[in-house]
C-alpha cells in the first residue's frame, strides 16, 4: 500500500488486490478491446482499474466507500473514469447500459459478505450484461460450477444455471490481497444466456421449487415438494419422486418448475371471480 492509499475497511469486507501477476492474468482473461464498455464493481484502490485503463479509453465503476471514491477521482479524471458513489446493489445496470447504448462487461473483486447478492443482482439485468468476470471466495465458485451428485452441488448451482453458464478460470491465494483474507479465491467467468433455458418458470416457480427441494435435501422429492407438486405429477415428468434434490440436473428443475407454473395457472383459472360469488 502506498502512503496515499486508504486502508481497507472491515465493515465493507475489503481486501485489495495488489499482485501484478494475478492482475495481469485477470486482464488477459478479459482480453479487452478498445470499444468494450466495462463496469467495475468495487474498484477499491484502483489496481485492476489502472490495468484496464491501459487497454480501454474509458471505464465505468461503482464504489460505496467515499474515501476510495475521493482517492480514485484524484487519480483519474472524468474523461477516463466515470465513478458513481453508491451501493452496487442499488445500481440500475439496465438503465446504464441503455444510456451507453451497449451491453456491459462487468468485472470486480466482490466483497465476500455480499458476493452472492451482487452476483444475482447483475444477473437480474442479464439482458444488459455481455459477461461477468468476478473474484469470489473459492467455496462459492466450487458450488457455482458443481455437478449433480457431488458435495458442492446445491441450490446456488441450480439457481445460477437458469441465468448463466459459469467457468472457473484460476485460483488466487491470500497473498495477492492486502490485507490477506483467510480464504482462497477464484476468478470466474459468467456468460448470461441470450434466451432463458426454462421459459415460463423463472419468475417465482423456478427459485421456489429449487429452494423447497434443497431445504429438505435429505428427503425425497415426493416429501420435499409435496406443497408444490404431488408425486404423480413428478412421475409424469419422467422423474422418480423417490430421488433426492442433489441427484437432479438443472433441466430437471426446469421441468418441475414449469409443472408448478402450469398447475398454478390452472388453479387460478378455476378460481371464481368476485362477480361469480
């Protein structure tokens, strides 16, 4: 840390990257082109920011810590860095992309304490996001890319599969950060799907079905999904209701969720309106 850089704050879960070799690998994986429009979440002291600005003429960033905002504004003028002082969870990424006239490439060393909410916030704006490259806790990434019937496979894996594909690129040790965290990290690429793989199931049925199944993962689907789907409906989809949550692939959950949506729509259509009572 140079003398003019603010120290990391625990309240924001800050661990600033400083290893040039790691930063070079990150930028190489991004392969920035001059016309790319980047949004950096939590630029911190600007280590990745600096390397990106060597490859692109302008960068957009959002930072919650006003000390770091002041530091970055002293370092870069508005002609190079458009910096918003805000909580990234409140940023309307779709509106920003519309203003800029192109989809965004989102990058960031995400704070571990809010990494999953930030990830899904970005994916809720998937139509405005070309790709995401983020640094996350190793255990989170292992869950993101896990396969069915493995220990890391779970609710996060399946829910993410409805929005994007994930690819773990490389691991980063604690020594690459200042101060060093007590965990290892991984740099991961996410590519939002151009079209939803489970159309008609996402809004409520898909996450609700996945949550119900994994909340009681020791139980069979017949028991875990009983409030949502009867066993005979599960069996009609070609899925054995005696299976457990971790043995099903994302496509299986897509079929289950569509069945939940269909049953709810049919029930709603049969419900008498006020004029019928």
